[in-house]
């Protein structure tokens, strides 16, 4: 039972898609991979990976896609989510 303590509101990343994009780019560079190579590794089109990397396009990738990219880059999903 809660003792009437106010709940602390979480501090959400209001720009999470750009955080993920920046981290994908960072780990591609660190691993020496291109977006084309990543697309082959995760069985997605190169154009779709480019869309994920682009800050100009809509937020359109799934948790499944995020997971596959994390595995391909050999990092955890939470690593891609960190600011």
C-alpha cells in the first residue's frame, strides 16, 4: 500500500528517435560498417536503413527492427536508447 507519497514522474527523452539514429550512426562508424552492410545483416532494404538514419523522415521503425540492428551492431537495445 502506498502512503500518499506523490509519484515521481519519469524524465522521458522527448527526442528518442533522434537519439536512436545518432547511436546507430555512432556504432556503424565504430564497427566500420556501412548502412548497406547493416541492411544486409538485418535483412532490410538499404533504403529503409537510410530512412532510419535520416532525421528528415517519419518515425517508422519497430521494436523488432531496433532489436535486429542492436544484434547486428553487437550492442544492447538499451545502448541504442541512451542519450
